[in-house]
């Protein structure tokens, strides 16, 4: 099958002329001379071997073959125009499709998104949460947000930018801490131990870094969740103690609705990244959003725990 398109210029001139039914008006739309339009259409008629126009008095009419060709070319050039517009570099204004991990989107981004909308009133952000990585080159998502455990980007056509680096800390409700009396690291074993299903961020690693090897027996209650969101929801409801990224609960720590029952943080931090296609036609819009994300999260991972409403737990 021959995929080569011949007489594309002449076809374009004819398509315009078939809508105006005037070489003069077609020339004005195409910004060329009337003679150029007439010449291109004559070349097309010679190639096809059929007339495309005829005169009825002073008016130009399409022949049967001209009507048939015009109907195909009108659709074809509309499709071409749509294709060109779909990859054309867009202005900052418009819609931006953002997908990120449920925990990051729900606990950190969503409560702050109004600030971006206030700064960039001409950008509408459509936010999606998904714990599976989205292919930003497929065109369905403009910006993806993921953490260092799941995001592996080593492609020349992809931009990856660091958003935040955060400690992993133990957290629980102040009422639970007061009720149980948490003074030593092993006192945490009196609680319901909640952890994510990632070996790097589990209680085993936390205790081993303190050179404590608690025995996992029936007297210790363990729970494993598949998202930070689920664990944080549990401790906010007063159930158990959870290892989680500090920046996700910084507001609760500042307000005193959650406390850090031990100062020990995991040696391994968690990092979040934004990634997007380097050749995206929405790059100006994307970079405005990512720059805001980086500025908004600046210092979040290293902010100091405030205890305005609750005093620090005593440690020997």
C-alpha cells in the first residue's frame, strides 16, 4: 500500500475553494494569488483526469467528482488540524491533569491546592489519586507524583524533579500516649503496631536501628496497611502507633492532635518526585505547577515538631 500523499498542496487549495466556490475568496483565505489557486486546481484535475468545477452562468459549481472529493478532503483537513493542535505548545492557561499516590494527594496536596488556584487562576487542576504509576507519555496525565520506592525514571524524554524529602517517625494520639505511658522504646510494644507493607519502613527496621530485637509473639498486636493514608487514619482515630512520613502529619503534630512518642526516626528517608514528559505541549503549565509544589513543600521534611498544646513526652 502506497502511504505517500501526492498533490497535498493542490488538495488543500481545492478544499478551500470547494467551500468558498470562488478562486478569489479561496486566494484571500490562503493568502496567495488567484492565479496560484487556479494553477494548483488545474494540476489536480490533470492528475485525477476529471473536472472538479464547472460554471453555471457566473457561479462556480462542484461536479459530482468534485463533491465526492470535497467531502473526503474536508474531513481529512479537519483531522489534520486537530492533530496539529493536539501537539502544539499550549499557553500557561488551561487544564492540568495530575495523578499521585493517594496518601500524598489526600493528606498533603489536596488541603493546599487552593493556594495554587489562588496564584494561578487561569489553570484548572484535575486531581487523581492512584497507587499505580501512570504513564505520562500516554497523554492521559500531565504530571505524576510518586515516591523513591516506586518511581524509577531513567529516560531522556522524561523530567523528574524532587519535591520533598521526609523523615519516617512514629506517631500516635496523645490520649493513647498518656494512657499507656510511653517512656522507653519498648513501651511502644504495648500498643497496636501499625506499619506499611514495605520492609524499609517497618517496625522491625526501627527497633533494629535502636539495637532492640523485640520478639514478635501473640501478645504483640500487629497490623499492616498498604498506604500511609490508612495508617494515619487509624492513629488519628486513636488506634495504635504508626511509622509514617513526618510531613504528612506535620499539621497534626503542630496542633497537638498527634504526637511523636519517641524521637527516633528511621535512617532511611522517603522522597517524593514529580515527573512529566519533556516534550509535553503543556510544559509551561506543568512547570508552573511543579515549581509551586517545590516551593510549597520547601522545608516541610525538616520542620521542627511543635508542641503548643501538648508537652513533649518525658525521656530518661
